[in-house]
């Protein structure tokens, strides 16, 4: 449909009966009597009262667009004045749910959006495990590995001679004395076998000084359970260290275990083998270096009269090297500021060290982590600008900050939050009163938290939804984000600094929003109703760290809207709202080669095709090296420009990894232009933003690495008044 205001949420049964949201719109279906009354698909009917052959896109008689509304959001509804009938043009792009593996959704003009056919990835071999992988949006085929030890079954070409036991494979060491062929070389207990070190408490690695210690669980068994034990007991292994404390005053013992990738847990106990004496336990977390880590702190340990030996169990999900970092620290009690009621004072300009390790999780937040939080409080005697900073002192986790009102405890008490390597929260002219700051992290770490106060400042004109600055259509606006705060939460991307612009649409329009991020930043670009009241007001959303970000909405009703651009690091961005009058999509059924290449109107348009049945006619400079001659199947469109224009080409929503190349004519297929070939392996697919001189151009719709399927192409042609960023 062409206007959002006409969406009335009609029930499916009403839609199927041809209801038009209470309007007098003609039904897209034949009348029950078969004679083709008002809204009948067959008009006056054929001989003998039979309906004429049905065109599923045609409805009843009309004289203007207002009479044509079928209640399906995925159809473009308009009066076809040449036929004197309503035409309901299906737009498959409006049905896409963003999930690749459930197939391509289609728009049926009689039924609305229909689910797609799930992607079939089976290759017919019992030696592979085939699946559709949603993150990569591609089929994956992995050798059969029943015990998940990384070595495929020997019956299927792998090296695993016992695919039911993860402790046996060609990648495992031969363990001495167990009368088993651990390494699948056909022999057991051969001369190069290994005896696992520190496998039990009787052979524990003795640690009497702080430092780093190398251990390995390769070849070890599993002997000691703990409260943070790992799943998959068949492959779980553990080794033991013994922390030796001399007689003397108590100390804190902090232990960190690190691996290159496999899950690791670490446990400190009072007596070896006795689970009831567990003192502290650290479960696995992702490390900043891509590996895994576990960390614990035992508090107030030791005996003033005698030496103490404390066992440390190091457990991994499979045999792997482990680095154990051990520190002896001055004794300290567990932090008391775990709740809003016990919050510690946070003084302006005086950093505090928040150790996020064994705190409980008490507060709801939009920036939730897997760890608990510590709570701090400060008071403003008058309105002030507030800056909150945090940075990890050991780099083990990303800090998470949550600024909260005095009530503090409930999710709705949160004013703003951010999780990042160095989070920064800014709040302008915060009123006098008491506030709370909750500090958490993505992994156990110690973070320096700093509060800075400044006199209140005036907001920039693009700060909030209520009085947003106007964004000119088809013009790129540079946005500094300096002095901005996180005002708007549309549920589009993580919490981040934002800028808001008003977008005025005098007529029903197709809107494409484009945001270019600074290097290393993450953000989002969204279209919203004027209130910016949350996810219910959000009309379109694009998010991520791949610039440029795009979001689109077709058939937006006339009116006032808001464009919300966000960047997590608050670095500069640029924003463009490409706007054109709403138009139906154009189906590209053939256009397989130069002959009959579909002509794109100079004003652009929205096009849909499918390369599955096309031929592979053209090479492309940006395709994957080693791809077959002429690459994937392709289609060709033609664009003629009579003046210098900015041309934006967006293939978002396409069902496969796209390749888009622009060729300069006049002869077909033309010559591929520099920097005008792009692949789209990410979910937003191929995108080009070019300034082109007058002339003839050919757009090659292709696939990356032989991919093919359903594609969408949004072509925006506007005046070349902006300097286009590379």
C-alpha cells in the first residue's frame, strides 16, 4: 500500500474477504455471485456469467487512488486509469523478515505476505552435516563429527577412530598406560606417549609466588566437580595447581585462567576433592584477545600460625594449553555497594576502581551483561552537565555504565547506558537531585570510573525529536554529534549518542536513509513517527558497524517524520534521506543480456528480478579470484543520463550474496568503471553511491562466487549537488 496512514490493522479474515479498512475500496476478489459486481476481478464477467481470466493484480472500477486499498501492506495500491481498475502491485521487498534461512517471503496480491521456502542445504552425503548458517547467510557443510572433538569420523575421511569419544582422535596425544589408541595411529601406549602433568592433587603444580604459569589439560582426565563446572563431561578435563601460602597475615588470592579458544573454568578450594570446601569459582567469559578467560578472587586466605596449601582446579572443555596468572593482593572484603541501598559515593573528578568479579546481578538495564554490577551515587545541588567515563585497567572486559534516577532499582529508572571498550555517558543539564551509576562489564575486570560535572549547556538544534532540525531530502548532512546525548530509544541498535532530524513528506514517498560512520564506530539509522516513543514508532531501522548503514521504507504516507542517526562512540557521521514519490516496484523477468536490457527511467525506481534462470554473460572485476569464467548468472539494466547526476544503487534485502557493477556505454555491455564494482556479503548487500556524467550506463546484476537468486535494486537519481564520500 502506498500510505502508512491507511494501515488499519484489519484482521486476516477481513483481508481475505476483501475488506478495505472500513473504506469503500473495491475488493480485489470476484463477487460471490460470479457476475463480477463492484470490485469483481472479472469486471462485468464473460459469456454465460463466467469471469474473465483473472489478473491477480486487478481489482474493481476506480477513478482515483483513494478508491483503491486492499488492506495488504505489501501491495502498492493505485488506480490504473488506462484500465479504469484498481491495480494492486505486489512488492516482495515489503515481506522480507531479514531471516535468510527461512527462505524468501513473497507478496501475493490476494493473500498478502506468504512465508518462504526454507533454504535446503542437504548434499545427500551421510558423511556431512549440512545446515543453513544464518550469520553468514550461506549453506555450511561440515564433515561428520559426532563427538565434536574437531576430528571427523575416520569412516568419512577423517582421522577419528572412535567418533563416540572426544578423548580419542588423530589430534589427541597418546596417553601412557591406559591400553588405548588415543591418537588413532593403530598402536596403543607407544614410546612417544605422554603422561599428563598435574592431573590430580597428588601431582599438583606448586605455586608459592605471584606470576604466570603454563599448564595443559591435554591427556588429563576429569576428577573435580565445582559450582561453575563445564558441560560436555566426556570431553571435559582438569589439572590441579596448589597455591602455597606461608604462615602470616591473610591475603587475597586472584587467579585468572586463559585459553586460546576453548571454554575454561577455575576453582579455588580449601581441601582437595571436597566440593563442600569450595572458596571461589570463575566461569568462562570471552576475552578481549578472542580467547576465553575465567577469573576468581579468594579473600582473606592463609593462617598466621602455619603454612596453607589451597588447590586450584583448572577445567577446560577439551584438552588445551592454559596460562594461569596468580596474584597475591592485600586482603579486602567483598564490595558492599552491590545494591541501590548500599551505593558508594562517587565524587566529581575522583576516579574510583570498580572490580567487577563476584557481584550479584540486581538491576535491569538495556545494556545487560552476564555479570553483576556495583552501584555508586552522586548528588547535584543545581542543574549540571554530567559526563561519566569508564575504562578497564586490565583489558579483560568491556565496562558497562548505567546512569539511573534516585529510585534506581527498576529498569524504568535507567536514564541511559552504554557498553564499550571505553564507555562515555553524557547528560545535558541534569536537574538537581540524587542519581545512581551502576557499573558492570562483559568479563571480569577492574574499571576506573570517573564523574565530571560542568555548567549546563544549551542543546544543539538536532538534539531531540520535539523540535528537530529539518533534513532536506536528497541532500547529505554532516553531523558532528559533539555535545549530543542519548535521547532516543527506538530499539534500533545499542544505546548510543544520537541526532534527530525532521523529514517532511508532501506526498506518499519511498524513503531510503543512508548513514556513513567514522572508522571503528558502530551506529544505527532509523525512520520514526514524530513522537520517537519507542519501537512502536519505528518505521525502518538499519544498524551495525559496516558503513554505510541503510534503512528503507516504501509507501510512506504524507506527513512529518523523524530521522534518528546514532553512533556509539559519538564520532562524526553523515546522513542522507533519499526521497521520491511512491511508485510500484518494476518486475525484471528477462533482461538477461544486451538485447532487451530493461531501461531505467532517469528518475530511478525500485526493481525486482531473479538471476536463477539467467545466463552467465559478463565478468566482474570485484568477483572472487578463481571464479569460473563469466562468474554467476546475471541480468542487465540500462540507465541513460542527460545531465550529471548522483546515482545511488542499493540491493538491500536481496536473497543472496550480490555483485553489482556499473559499466559505461554507449555500446553494450560497456566498460566496467573504476570503483564501481561491489559485492554484498553482509546482510545489507551491494551498495554504490556515484556521481555520473551524462551518458549511457549498464548495471550488471550479478552474484558473488557464483551465487544467484531473488534480488532487489533501489535506484535513486538526484541532482549532483553533494560531494559524495568515497
